[in-house]
């Protein structure tokens, strides 16, 4: 095509970064779908108790991630095609899309950093409200009690844990031993569900953060290369 020398090198570097960007979009889309349908998270976040749905803040983040991955694949393809065709129009559109995506990613990153503990806290509060009702030994034969215990068991079996830790752990151990309650599986009595919930969602939040950081670095290089290539095409004698 028309560009030569260093500009031609920039052209192929832009194509390479766009191909990586396109692949990254596919990876993010795949990871987001995995987070959405992961057995541990879905079994907890799909729980309902007395008409109250488990907090869905985490699902909101995952759905945004799915949309970002899909858009990245489209934009990556646009950048690859624009670089190969040396089209100023496509490269300009690609640059504009990158700027919008980058701004959205920065905004999402700031929001995520400010609310990084929200998902865990909401789920812990949801667990505590169920646990406190199930651990009361005053309505053992009540049908509502059995429903509460069955919901609580989903937490315990999914996370291999039981209880809130501290004094509550000892109280539950004594009431279970006396036969007044039946909320903790024997093998999980010593593991706090608060810690398990924090580990589960913190690991996934960090995974999302690392992916966003890598994509942001790739975006910066792509914006630089696309502008350099666009200027090179404009100044090329062939055009």
C-alpha cells in the first residue's frame, strides 16, 4: 500500500496490537461468562429468602464486563481492518471508539476501587440475616425454620464453612451439640463463612482488575499507533 519506512512498521505494529486486543476481548468475554455461570457464585447469588434476592452488585459488574468484551472484539476487528486497508476513516473511527472505551474503563475502575468491598459486605449481611434466624433454638419444629436452614446449607456446602466466627461459632457449636439446632456440617464447624465470602469475591474482583489494567495499557499503545499511522497516511505522497 502507500505508506513506507517507519510508518509501515507502525502499520504492522498496530495490526499486531489490534489482534492482541481482539483476542483479549474474547478472553474477557469468556472470563465474564465463566464468572456469570460459575457454580459457586451462581449458587449463592441466585438464592432467595422470604422474597429477598441475594445482592446482585457482582452480577452488574459481570454483565458490564460481558458487554466490554463483546465491544472490544468488534473494535479490535475494526482496527485490524483499518490498519491493513490504511483507511483514515476507519482509523479515525477506531481511535474515537478507543477513547470512549478508555474513558469508560477509567470510570469503571474508579467506581470499582471505591466499592471493592461492597459485594462481600452485602453478601455477608445477607448470610448473617439468614444465619441469625437459623441459629435461634426457639422454633426448631417450625416449617419456616427448615426453609431457613436449607438456604443456609447452600452457603455452607458451597463455601465449605459455617458461622460468623468468634463467639457465634461457639454458641452454634453448643446448640448443635445439644440438638437444639442443626446449621453447621460437622466437617466445617471451625471455618468462618465471613472469611470464605471475602476470599471468593475478592479473588474475582482482583481478576477483573488485572484484566482491566492489561487492556488499558494495550489501549494506550493502540491510540498512539493509530494516530501516528493516520498522520503517516495523510502525509504519504500516494494519497
